[in-house]
């Protein structure tokens, strides 16, 4: 501490006599010493308050210190503070492949100043597909209305303002392990956020391993739709579809609550695990369902899945809610036809079911090359008679039939005729053994 004495001559005038007197005015300076900078902390500040060491501002916790009366002249600036924060949740901790999920992400500003251009970021993990989002802000604040995929949005927030993002997505059918989804908020340049610990929020979900097995011809199994942690069970099965082949999957013998109401849902879904490509049809008066489909391309189809779930018990399904699943390749075949020389082969096959059947007949040369094809439609119990000489003239080989009938729903044979000798040779229509 130092003391300085000043003598100031002051002339006072009175009504009758003027006297010149000396007066003493004392003033003081206080030098606190210490540092001229301060680390951020809850309430930690360091610096000097005396005029000779003026400087700043020094930020710590929710306070800013400017040292001295002439801090700005000494290099300090006036700063803006905004305590930004973010939260994120989808309300669940366990998800299933193919399940739809909704995340709520709330970006907020606790002040003390409003902020313009804070950046909210949320890159969705690869296990989430079909990501879309919308945003709604409280009065006076603003954010982009909507978008898809990555959230990288600039928001303007008043003090106590909130921008709420709603993100919807579907869990990938191939998802395993855990899904970790993180959102962040960052202050723009020139703004100090005194507490960055709340600038990141993460939601973590465990993925149920519900993709059970790969379905092949003759698959026969029983499974339950028991919920896990109040999350409805969704059973997903892989199936490889060979070129120019047809298939049927049947779910029946349901027990417990699965068979009540709408019964089980049996669906063929796309590679994203959510797009329904085909719904099943009832088989009989009970809850049994049948799903029949055809790969009419020359390449295998590996990405599609067969999905089983219940609309009756859903999250309340228990271990007593069981079903039986069976799968077959329904492609029928005739091992021989011959239209070479003086022979000709006539194909005869009947629709033995009570429903309309559509399909395609394929003629394969002995080399394995496709020699011809013809679509057909058969009314219930109708018979098709086809001269294969018009389908594959002068060729011989084998025949296959793809269709939407149940397994075993067609019956027939091919008859090779030799007109000159009256010779005939029958080749029955066959199915792969169950």
C-alpha cells in the first residue's frame, strides 16, 4: 500500500474577507498482485485489481473478471456468455432389428446472454436407417424445420430458449451389439460457454439378437414372441432365394395370445428391415398365415428377410406365446422333355387348390441354358395342356415351374410322343422332398 499527499491551494471567498489556506487531499491505490490470467473453473479467479496491472477479462465458472478501471484499454474486451446444453433420449434401452425408433434431442441456453448460430450436430450411426428429423423452437428462438440423415443445424436461442429435434429411424435388420447415438452443441465464435460438460449427450441401446437362422427347404421350428424389457419381440429370418425359384413360409399352431385378434404378422421385408414387400394371407379360418413369393430374376436374392411378430400381445407376450414356422422351396420340375427330331413333348399340369394360381414355365436346354419361358394363370382345379414344341422348338432338356400355389398345389406330367412309332415316355411333375 502507498500513500500520496497533495497540497492544493484553494481560494475561498467570504462575504467580508478572503483567506488563502492550504488543504490536503489524500488518495490510495491497492495492488493485489498475483496473476494476470485465470483458468476456467467453478469459481476460481486470479488477477490484479490495481490500475497498474489492469487487464482481462479473465473467465472462470459463470463469472468474468476485468482488472482495473482501464481494462479494455489494457487489452480486455467485452465478451458474451451463454451456458449451452443438450439432452438426447429415445425412451428405451433395448431395441430389435427392424424396429422403428424416435429420438428427442433438446438444445437449450441457460444464459446469461442470447446466442446466434450455435451448432447442433448428430451423425446417426450406421445401425440406423431411413433417418429423418424435424425441429421446433420455443418463442423467439429458431432452428431448421426438417431434414434427413445427419443433423448439422445452426440454432438461435434466447435465454432459456429450447430447440427440440425429433429424429426418426429404423434399426437395421443386421444390427448387433449396441447402438450408440451422440448429439453435441457448440457455441459460435466470440461466445464463451462457461460449462461445456453438458454440451454432449449420448443414448445407448442394446440390440436384441432376434435374427434366428437362415430358412432353407424343409425348415421346421418352434419359437416364442416373449417380450424383453417390455420391448415387443420381432423374429427375423434370413432366406436365400435362388434364381427362377418360388418359396412358401407358413406360420401356424400359435398358442397363448398370439392367435387372438389379428394373430401373427408374417411379412417379407426389404434389406432395410422395415419396408414391407409382401404381407401373408390366411390359410383357413384360424390364425395360420402363408407367405408365397417368387424370384423371377437370374440372380440370387440375399438381402430380403422374413419377419414374424404379433399384433395381439405385443409387449405383453410371454414365453407361452409360441408359433410353428415351416419353409419350402415350391419350384416344381419335370426332369425330361424332348422336341428334337420327330419327337414332341406335351406338358399337362393341374391347379389342385381352391384359389387362382399364377406362375411361369421355364424350359432349360441340356446345356443348362434357358431355352424358353411362358407365364400362365390357372383357375381353381383347372388343367393346362401345353405343346412344349412352341416353347422350345427343336430343343430338349428339363422344365421348371415357379408359382404362388402352396407347396404341392400343382400336379402333372410331361408326355414325349413319337408320332411315327407311337412311342410315348412320361415324366412326372416332381417336388423337392420335404
